[in-house]
C-alpha cells in the first residue's frame, strides 16, 4: 500500500529558480523518482530548452519526436508525447532546443500564459492516472516559467547554500506574487529546498540559518547534501536513487518525498 494521500487530480508542482546551477533539474528528476518509489505515478514536464531532465532520465535526443514544444504550440495528443522512463511509475514529456523559440511564438497567442495550464487539464490526462506532475522550469523568469506557475498548484524553490542566495529569491517571489494576483490565485509556495549543503562549510550553515530565520516553515526540514553520487548519476542517465540507492543523496530525496507526501496528507485531512 502507498502512503500517498488520495486526491482529485494530480498535484502540480513547478520547480523554479531563475538562477542556474542550484539543483533545479536534479531535484525534479530525483524527487520524481522518490515519489514513484512510494507507489505514486509521476509525470515530469521538461520545460527547459536545454532538455537536461530528459537526458538525465535516459531519453535520447533522437527519441524526442514530440516534445513540450508540441504540447504548448501544436496541441499534440498526450499519447504521442508522454514517454515512460526506465523507472516504473515515472513518465516524462521531453524537451529539445526547439523550445527556446517558444517564448517568442507564445507572444502571438491570446492565451499565452495559460497554454500549459490547459494542456495539463485536457480530458486525456485522466487516462494517465497521475498523482504528481513536476515541471522543470528554465533558469529564467520568462513566459515558459510563467506558464508553469499558472499551471501549478505550488512552486518548489531549490536554494543553493552560497553567498547572496537569499537575495536572488526576491525577484522570484515577486513573480509568484504577480501570478497569484493576475492568473492563479491558488498558487502557493511548496517549500524552499536547501541544496548542495556542505556540513563542513560555515557558509552553508549561515545560509541555512538565514533562510530559516527569514522564511520560517517555508524551508523544508530536508536538506540535500553536496554528494558526488548525485553529481555522477546524470552522466549514467539515471536518478541517484537508481544509480546508488544507499547514497546520502538518494536518502535525502526520499526524505523530501516523504515530507511532501505527509504535508499533502495533513492538508487533505
């Protein structure tokens, strides 16, 4: 039996931070894998033109016939674009560099901010029986990221333990507030996730203290350690949970999945 909460429709979480290199894609891949380990069915939407989530889950470029570009701009049917990964219960809509031009093309659409929202709520989505949808956003506050926030129930923010990390959050929080006021009043902060935490580094400890002091309960209790296994896993096109299931990084993402599942269970009670 799974310990995930019963819910009507999948929980949609956008993983976003306009700063690159903070563990956004790594978190999307490994959280998706950890949630699927609990028995949940999870869809990852690769909304980053770099396509790193697709590569990290073993979807070769040649196998990406239909992508998130087609989902947004061509209304491609889901059964033509959703792909099964090597992990049971973990699906993906892949991305290619074609998505880089989507920002410009979206401008001509009257529904430009709602295209992903509508695509993820089409009737065919029900056949996938999903529990979670994780959206891997590009490292920019552009129209693709706005689409993700309009489509999502919440935003998960990876925060690297480095100098000026908190200052970089202000613009992201402003964007979330604007989306909440104009297009998605129900949008919430899923949580702020401390990533690449080095327990031997005083700076990491200071960033964590500052984050918890300023953001309180928005900061997950789980911390993702700086772990060589987490860094190596993408080169083998695997989540770290498959590459080295007993590593500290794998256990941390399992802890994060458990924390999220328990949070949703409490809110549904």
